C-alpha cells in the first residue's frame, strides 16, 4: 500500500465527517419544520424527509467507521 492510497482513504474520512454534520443539520431542519407545519400532510412530509436524513446519517457514520478501520489497517502496511 502506498502513501497515495492512504491519503485517499483519509480524504474519504474527512468527506464522511463533513457529510455527517450536514445530515444532522438537515435532520434537525426537517424536524423543526414538522413542528411548525400548519397541516398534517406537511408535517408528515417533513417527518418523512427527516427520517431519510436519519438514514443518510447512519450510512455516513458507517462509512466513517469503515474508512477509519481501513486507514488503520493500511497504515500498518507502510
């Protein structure tokens, strides 16, 4: 494993960290919007969108953990 590959894995970790923050913000935004919705249909839509963001967040957290593990494994090979 070369240092270029290691740098690429580290970049993926950084991207995942940024995405996690954005997904959390989006989740909070939609949840707040659901609380302020004037009708049930809008409220349900915002909750659906919030739940999608929650799943995106879980996916990004999993990606981060996977890339962290890969980074540590590859670091040992150098």
